[in-house]
C-alpha cells in the first residue's frame, strides 16, 4: 500500500505563502497525531508524501472534509488564531490522512495543486 497525506487550502483567502505554509503545517501535524500508528509508520518508511491542493472556498472545503470523514479517513480542520492576517477562527485548511493513497485520491483526485 502506498501512503500519503493531502492538505486542502482555501483559494479564496489568498493567503501569503508564509501564512499558507504555517497553516498547512498545523493541518499535517494535527491529522498525523490522530492517525493510527501502523499507518504513520508505513507513511514514514515511504518518505511521508504530502500534497497540498486548492479548493475554491469554505463550502468546497467542508464538502471534501465530509467526504473524507464518511470514508473513514482521519482529518484535521484548521482554524486560525487571528494573530496576523486573518480574523480569529477563520477556517483555512483541512488535512486528510496519512492513509491509503488510492482511498484519498477517490475523494481529492480531481483537485489541483496550489500555486
């Protein structure tokens, strides 16, 4: 089995690259901490593949979050603390996995990589 983790980022927020990087890191760590140990170990052995994809807005982000949950995938929803460029509580991204790459791709396979 090939493992990966996908992080979905809201395109409508137009986050500065540094801010986006931090939000993606929060999402990756949070979902990893929730994941099963055997999946984390397999993912680590394969190089911890991560892919950052864009969604157009909050509604689309929630759509993919729900699909991932319905498929039994571990997820993490990130809300910003509001200390820099966003209002407190702004939902910025969602992480899915690490888990079976094919299972994740069934949900997120049509999305594009962030710029």
